[in-house]
C-alpha cells in the first residue's frame, strides 16, 4: 500500500485543513481482534507511539466504537491508553452520531476531525453523513504520522499540553454542574487572572497557531504567518497583543490575539480572536475594552473590520454589545466604529493584568 492509498476513503480535497482531533475505532483498528468475541486483543504495532506522538503535537484524540463501554474502557486502561482519549463515545450508535457528539463536546468543527476505522461500511457511513470528516482506513496506519494534516507547522508550549488543558476544562465543568448559585457566583470561585501583553518573539508560533486554529470566535478569519506577525510586532504602525488566562485549576494557555493597524487619526482592529475554550468564562470583551481604552487615551478613532461567515456570529454580537456601530459594508466585509463613550470595566470575578 502506498501513502496515496491511505489518503482517504473519499478522495478529500488537497486543501484539507490541519486536523485538530483524531477519532479512533477500537476493534481491528486500535487493537487486533474483536473485544466481545476474542479471548484476547493486542495493540496494533506502533499504535502506542502513534497516539503519544499525535498527543505531543497538540492533536486531540477520541473514540467512536460500537462496543461495551465498561469492557472497552477497562481494556484501554490495561493498555495504558485511557488518559489520551477525550469524551470517548463507546456505544451502539452510528459512528457519525458519535463523531458529531465528540465535536460538540470538544467544541470544534466537524471539518477538522479525522476518523480511522477498518470497516469500509463504517467509513462510507461517516463519509455520507459527515462529508467534511477526513476518513482514513486503518490499514494505512504506518503512514499516519507523516501525513501533512497530522503535522502542525509549529509545536508550541500550548499544543504540548493541549489535552491536559481540556482535562482541566472537564474538571471545571463537572464542578460547575454541582455548583449551587448563579453563573457569576461560580466564575467568582475560579480566581481567574487574564493577562494582556504586547506579543514577543517567543509568542509568535502560538500566535500563528491561533490564527489558523480559531474559527468561531474570530472577527475576520485572517491568517498570518510567523514572519508576518513578526513584522507587525516590530512595526510602529501596528499593535499586536496576546492574551492568556489562568485559574485555580491551571492555565488555559495563550487564548486571545489582536492585531491593530495604527494610523495617525484612526486605529483599525484587523483581527480579534479568542479560543473557544474560554467562551463560557465571560472574558471575551476584556481585550476589546482594553483596546477601546488605549484608543481613547491616544485620542484616535477606533474602527474594526469584521468578515461575516456562518460561524463567527458570537464575535459580531460582541462588537455590537460593546457599542460598535456599522459604518460601511462591502460584500462580506463590515466596518464598525466605536465612539468610545462607553467602555465597560472588566468583570469583578477576573483579575486583569496589563504587561507592556
């Protein structure tokens, strides 16, 4: 079998996006054998290395398997692999339904998921129901780590611990479910610290990764390379800010980025994005209000570009909520302006640090 034969079960386009999550089948995919029929199952050759390597690259992993959940989870624990899989869907539902549930729980798009299975029927079912999913036959696992979709350009400090950050999120969510009180009262228990700083050279790999990976909470969808971001970082006519968030459960990592074009009398926000993982933390407008304060202190007008798509409506609402008004529209591009008369303070439950 050649590398082209494993490309996909449905001839995906060459411009396939980088994969954020690999979803595994179990029987005759992750291991040799059928758990409910065979006396013993054995891990596929090299599978432990594949899973650990994907994890180290910041690619999340989950499971969609028609199986007995308790038996399968016990077997994964026996193999030392259980911790690598987020929100495993081990049940008798269709694989497509399980993949949709994983995407919802992780909060990522269907189009950045790869699904690996040994059964052509299962691959075809997913391909028919979810054509955006990158379907791969398990017979070609030997080529998996070399596929461009599985090789992010940079492996950042955030990507190395991405799975652990999601595990912390699960712990927070479980505590929140048991919490008695308002959402604001729960957020106050987290001891959150939101830091905004001018991007430094060591931030640029993560900054590029954010522009590539963040689709929903992204005002324009513009992507910038490391070199472009480095130019903006050093440019007197631009400001590049990066934001991070921490709480008592640990770090969310670098979760926000803003690029501002600074002309003599007007500043224009070219890009504002936030990681989807902080959507429920009430911190989405902190960066925006910081920019508004800076513009007011510098006596300049503040405009913002917004590219309309079917995934970033939350950012449109954020602009409107913060007092931005539409002044121009060219096809999908909207230009907003804020009169800087109403700048909201950060929520009381968040400590904000500004670092120049």
